[in-house]
């Protein structure tokens, strides 16, 4: 039903330095770029939080955009109507799920309406060899509610190690994407793990709060 599309990141350009990722600048917008992977991407918008990246949202792509609204309604999810999003270089259709206190850790359902071939192929290799997002770590005060919502979207719960303590993250899988859901003071994307073409995994820590000390907004940047 759904597959991983992208994660939106905000932070200063120097926070990306040394990660071994190749940025594709957005035409006519020097504060926005994408990091294309195989069938997905990372979106970056320049921000002012010193020396750190912050995740502001993550996005899933429907296999059948013409039926996704009906599918979500049949699952009795609190989903809004499809809403156009006009980015710097294209147009998307977004469906926002009811977030309540979960905030940015609830995914947005999205697809690009002006580019049926989106997202594009990765192109030239990244210096670090990254080809995909392997895992996303999500922190929220109500981890059980988030795990239930993700399960209704098709995520499968993975068995937890019997030796793990009561605070061990819930482990889920959505297609090839691993999701770790743990408790936290504020809703936040806390880390990404990239998979390389030779099977290595590279973990990127994300800052939990914005410059004002609050959880980041559950929205994409203006570029998409």
C-alpha cells in the first residue's frame, strides 16, 4: 500500500559536511537541495540550528494514488483530504493524518503529480556509497500509539529480543524500511540509518529540537 518516499531535514550546510553525500541543488533556490537514493531521497533546507541536522517530517508514497484516500478511510484513520503542495520545482498531493500529540513522527502520505517518474534515479554514486534509507528512529511521549498507527498503515512488528528491558524501542518494518519507536520528551525524528551498496550501514544522529527548544514542525520544507 505504502512505501518510503523521503525525509525532510533542516540544518546548516556545514552539518552535512563530512557525511559523504552528494547534494543535488534545487534550481533557483540555493537554500534547498536533495540527496537522491534508490527510489527515495533526503530533502535538505538550510536552517540556523548550529552544527546539527533536525528532521522535520517523513513521507510515504502510495502504490495507487487514485485510491489511497478511500483506503485510509476504510482503515478508519483520521486522514484529511488530499491537498496540493506547490514546491519550488513541482507539485505534490499530500494527505495528512491526525497527529494529536504525536507531531512530526506521524508520516505524511504524498505523491508528486507533475512527474510520474518521481523520485528520479540516484545518478552518480555518493562518496560514502549510500543507496537507501535503511532505518528511521522515532521518539515520542506515546510510543505505543505511534506503533499502533504505523501498524494500521501496513508496518509489521518485529520480535523484540527477550533480554531487552521494558524501555527497548518497538521494532517495525514497512517494506525494506526499519522503524524504531521509542519514548521521548518531545516527538522527534532522532536518527537515520543509510545502507550502502556494499551492505554497510551509516547512522546519522538528528537533533531533537528546533532553535526555540521545541519539537520541529511536522511539515515539509517549502522546496519539497
